[in-house]
């Protein structure tokens, strides 16, 4: 049972698809983002998962400490702590998902505004600060943070290092332009168009998948009728010809 307790704790904190340490390890999060952003089959916030791990932890504590007052009290405390930690981790995951979607949604508009500001002759830091104030939201916050770092004298690579992965293409464009001295307007507009195309493709794919799932129950309803009216008479006819 001590092994069961260790297993429950390890599964709860394992930095995989739903572990408590996933949102605390940026390297793990970035690797997961590069591998794919699909939702886990058994999300961390699922009530069944939370209560299963909580019950496993509580039962393991009871098995180790016994069913006396000390064991029962410790089991309740451990189960409540595991459930609360998993609930908090699910909330952090939902917040990160909403923030990521907002970043992807607002990135094309921010790129267009940056292209206009830089074409007008504004410095990169001032353009980032102005566009961040105009766009607002997570994108605006990140652009203003980068502008603040540039204003304090940070190098472009250092200023863009804390930015989320969704803004990494924008950061690469501006860093490359700053290092080479080339114009950045065309690259920003190309990035905006590419981002819009990618978002449109993901939306169309989600709509197609939703259509398949909507029609699946209808297909299941027609399947018994097809079997009874089409397959069964065919099988009976073949069997009659064979045994005639």
C-alpha cells in the first residue's frame, strides 16, 4: 500500500498530459506544444480523475497508518489536498488555453498595426508600446512588456525571450530585421496573412469534425434498418441458393 501511495502521488505530479508539474515547467510545456496541442483523453480537470486520485491517496494513507483517528484524519487531509491541487491545475490549464486562443486571434491585427507604425517611421519600441495599448488583451500585455524591456536597454533577443510561443514568429521577424537592418513591413504583412490562413484552416477543420460527430448518431439510427432490410435478406437469399 505504500507503493500505491507513491504511485498516486507520482501520477498526480507527473509532468505529462495533466500532471500538476506540467504548468510549472516551461520546458515541458514547450515540448508538449511542439508535439501537438490536442486535448488529453482524460483531462486533469475531469471529476472522475480528481476523485480517483484523491481516493487512491486517502486509501493508501489509511493502509499505511491504519484506520484509527490519526490515519483517517491524515487520509482526509491527503485526499482533499490532491483534489484541490488537481482542481487548481485544471483552472490553470483552462486559463492558458483561453490566453493562447486570444494570442492567436489578435496576432494578425497586431502585425498589421505594427507594419503601419514602422512604415510611418516609429522606432520598434514605440511601435510595440502603441500597438499594445491599442490592441489590449494578452497580445497587448505581451507587446507592452517587450517594449518596456527594450526601453530599459535590453537586447531584442532578451526582450522577446519571455514571450509566449504564440508570439514567437513575430519576435523572430522583428529580431531578424533589427539584426540585419532590413525592412520588416513585408514580413509583418506576410505573417499576418499566414496567421489568418492557419486560423481559418483550423476553424474549417473543427467545423468538419463537428459535422461528422453530429451525423454519427443519425448513422447509428439507420444502421439497424440497413442491416435488417439489406444485409439479412441478402444473406438469407445466398443461404437459400446454397442449400437448395
